C-alpha cells in the first residue's frame, strides 16, 4: 500500500502560539510535492510534523493525524525514532557532522543504529553518494572531513547521509537557499531524479523552483494550507485569491 | 576641548590602564618563575628525578617517589573527577527540567567554593578513619572531588555551545537521543572538555592541604593505593619547614618541578583548544 503521506486535521503549536491550523494534505509517491508560502507561514513546521521533529523543540505540540502508507505516525505505540528512519530530512543549511569524514558522515545513520558490517557500510555509502550525485567528486577523498567540501557538495553530502538509511520519504527544507545558482541547479536535478525512488517533499520560497521540480504544490499562509493542487494549475489558474496574489508576486 | 579630543584622551587613558593591569597580572608569575629557577635549579640533577629521599643528615637523594606519587594521585583524582564531572555536565546541559539541574548547578558552585582543607577533612572522616590508615586512595578521591565542579561547569558550557541544528540533523536520521548525545554532541565538544579537564588537573596538582591528612606522604616508593603515598606538595612542605639547608634547596627544586608539570598540563590544554570544532580525521 504505497499511497504516500496523508495529513489529516494537523495543527501545531509553539507554546500558546498556534502555527498550523487544521491542515489536510496528501503527498503521493513518485512525485515531488512543493511547499511554498511567505516566510513564517509554517512551512518548516509542517514538514517537521511529518517526521516527528516538531516535538523535539521544548513546549512544541502537535494535534491531528499523519499516515505513511496507511500507518499512523502519531499512534500511542509509535516510536518517533523509527518514524525518522523512514522519513529522512534535509535542512536549509548543510550540516555535516564536523568531527566526521565524508565516509563517516554518510555511514553515520547506519553506524549509530548499530550496523557494524563493513561490507554493507561500504556498499551503502557508495550507493547513497551515487544517488546524491556526489560519488564522482569525492570517491578519492572519502577520508577527508565533510566540512572541507563546498556548500553545494555539503548539501549533497547531507542528502546522501539521509538516503543512506533508505528512507521511504525525503523532506527537504529550503535545501538550496544557502547555495549558489550552479549548486542549486544540481540539487534540483537531483530532486527530480530522487522522486523515482521516494516520496519527495520540498519546501521552497522560490516559486520558479517549485514550478521546475514539482508535480504538486501546497501554498501556506499564516499557518493555513490555502491551496493544494497540481503545480501547473496552482500557478496558472489558482482557485484562491490569496494564492493568486502570492504567485503573481503581489505580496510576500 | 572638543568632543573628539576628549574621547581620544579617554581612550588613551583606558588603554593605558588596561595595559598596566595586564602587566601587573603577569608580573607575579614572571617573578615566581625567575625566583624558582634561580633557587630550584641548584638542587636539580638526575638524582632528584631517580632517587628516594635520603635519611635525615645524609646529603643528596631526590624526590622521585614524590613525583611518581603525584602522578598516581592525579590519576586516581582523574578517575573520580572526570567521569562524574563530564557526565554531570552532560546532564546539566541536556536536561529540560529546571529544578534538579538548578540544584546540581548550585551545589557544584558551592562545592567549588569549599576550601580544599575542608574537602581533606571530609575524605579523612569518610575514608581514612574507617580504613584506619592514610592512603593514596583517600588523597586521590579528595583531589577528585575538588575537580568535579570545575569539569562539570566547563562540560556543561561547552555542550551547550554545540548548535541545536547539529543535534537535529542527527535526530532526523533516526538516531536515539542518548546516542546523539554520546556520539555526536560529546565528540563535537571534545576539545573544550579536554581543556576543562586539564585545567582541573593543573588546579589540583599543587593542592597540599587536603593531602596532609589523606595521602600523608611517604619516604619510600608507593606501596599500593591503600597505603600512604608521597606527593610533591607534601614533600615540599615538609622540606621547606625543616631546619636543613640541603632540604630547603630540594624543596625549591620540587616546587620548580611541580610548576613545570602544571605548565605542561596547561600547555596541552591550550593546544587541545586550538582544534576546537575542527575535524579530527
Ligand atoms: N523554535 C521556535 N519556537 C517558537 N516559535 C517558533 C519556532 N520556530 C518557528 N516558530 C514560529 O512558528 C511560525 C512558523 O515558523 P516556520 O514553520 O519556521 O515558518 P517557515 O518555515 O514557513 O518560514 C513562525 O511564526 C515562527 O515565528
Ligand atoms: Mg522555514
């Protein structure tokens, strides 16, 4: 039953501050879903609710349901650690582990969850780095520090690190906003490639990027999912006046 | 006087005062070093590092047993103080509650202010009296207790400096929180924690008061951690208050060696900090 992620009646709070209001959405496998909206509207919070990272922040709270292929992610017996293994995440700023080599960064997810088998680690690291289109650039310097790479390479290293644990879903929170145009183009190419293997959700404040990489787009405003639909429809015939104002650049 | 000229003058005066203060701070250290080298180097020879003290009246001999004793005491102290301090500091940095961490932090600060002789009495009452003998163990534990608050607070501060984004990156990989702390956060803060540990070791290396009635001192090589043990500070103290000219010279040499040891430890600490946050492999 691979029907991707289903979000129902999702609300989220930071203390008393409600930052998501009753969100319903469906993110299907084999496609890229883009999340757009002005900054502070709850895009990051939304995807962090999907892999149960929202609750890591002190006083943060979630209400509602999230299903992955029909399984409840907020069920009483569900371990958030297991959810995070199944739903990978890439952050805005590339954050390689500073004390680790390139190899160890990619292997970290497996090693820290108990995998010792060296053969399997090597295989996985190579596969993940290839998948993240980084293998050719780093294959001769796997022992070098991850922090020695360029910004774009670091972000692809982080993508490889997330892919190494073989997640079913990859969430990306403005993965290109700290990168130059060439690095951005590489990551965009990669996103389109990745959707064949996983469900991909990309937060972006760049509407051209959303139009380039995604099949589906959701538009958030003040914690509300104003509109969700096929990317082309949302950009050409928005149903909501607020979406139209945003995509035509009248505000935000 | 124009506003600008006034500010310039003010700037000069302040710079002058700050520079003078820095000079005054360094001056005693320089004087102590010069004086120690001057008085201590006379008795400093190979025998000093390789021989036991000679009986009263006989010239020569060395403080080899005290040097080894101090190293053993520092090892015991580290075995007690480092794990407790480091894990306590981790606890303080990671715990989300407010009451218990507050209490621990408060008690650590109090402990930091307790005079070392009081900690010596504490070790004497709890270890020396029940064991019915002075011992390296009691001395090492007394020094370890002095180390705890220093290591605890530096560890806490440095673990707090590890960016939340780094923990989140690890958590998002599906790594359990305790592993994130031990395998990602702790190694990232490692260089700073090493520095804190070195500072603590340097601090207790010269402690004398708590050793007087725990380690006690010994004129022979160490005979097990449940026996009295020689230590440089005790030896220096005993020799300095003796009536013999030769022993005075040896006390100066002992002080020089002790300072050199502390200096080396501090140097290691400084070098370790230089790599702070930098990759290691
Ligand atoms: N750690 C936090 N603590 C408290 N409030 C937060 C925190 N992170 C975000 N917020 C608030 O939640 C709202 C949504 O933030 P976010 O999801 O980061 O928006 P976006 O990613 O769309 O820019 C904002 O109003 C922001 O101020
Ligand atoms: Mg954001």
